[in-house]
């Protein structure tokens, strides 16, 4: 079973940046697609960005041009670079990985708060 651990969340001012990391426990991670999801209070969990095993990327319209997903298979790690953050980006961010997304493999989540 692959375990996923997110890190890198925190409090940032509007317009700031954060880089989230998702570390996987096994090298099989390299053949999985990886998705970053977020869930704000009172809202459903939504897909923010995804990257295939071949590094094809897709983004939600709300984050296009601001967020970048990437992966380093040698480190069994995926990243989400978030720039020009807005208060509406405030949420718990989760990593997910599998042959199809979403899979049943979720991390514990990392809180991102965008506020003055």
C-alpha cells in the first residue's frame, strides 16, 4: 500500500506563494497519476491539478496560470507550486495517486490559508 504525506501548507498573504509537496512511500508512485485536490469549509472536495505518469498536466480553470503541478519520480514526490494566491484558495489540500483519479489513496491533507 502506498502512503502519501503532504507538506508545505501555511498562512500566506494574498498574492503570495507556497509550494506543496506530496511524498510517497513506494517507487510504484512513478507509474501513478497524481492529483492535488482541495476542500474548503462547507464545500465539496475538488480537483485542482493532475499530472499523469507521462507528465501531462491538467488544471482547474480557477488555478490556470497560477498553479503548477510537477513530479520528481526519483524522489517519489509530487509538487504543487501555487503563485498569486487568493483568499478563495484557502482550503485543506490533499494529494491522491493511482492509475485513475481519484483513487482510495489519500494523504492527511495540509492547510493553506490566504489572508491578510
